[in-house]
C-alpha cells in the first residue's frame, strides 16, 4: 500500500494556499510513490506540519520556520523512496 501524505495547516493563519501548493508539488514529484495527499485544517494555531502515514515528517514550529519546497521534497524522498533522483532539487 502506498503511503499517504497529510498536510496539517492553520486556517486562521490563512495557510491553505501554501498547503495546496505543497500538495501540488509533492503529487507532481511523487505521483507514482504516493497513495494520497490530504489537506487537514488544524485546530492548533500556527500549525503547519507534514505527516507520512501519521508519522511526523516536518513541523514548522520545531523547525523554526518554513522550509523551501526542494528541502521538503528531499525529506519526503528520503523517507519513502531514497533511490529516487530529484534532478535539480538534489543539487
């Protein structure tokens, strides 16, 4: 069964568009490797986190801010398909 990526975002912070952008990028890059990407409005203020099968992959608060999309792709790739090349994002 393919993994599910969940993006939990704070609706009060208006981070839906950021979450949708991250979802689009992840689906474009990992179309064959992901089973689903879900967007989940959080009840926790300021939350922006990525989970793979309920396991925390990235948390904005822990990280001290947002990561670039290429860094998020590298983290996801390392978790679900470490052999996959990300092309220019690996540089």
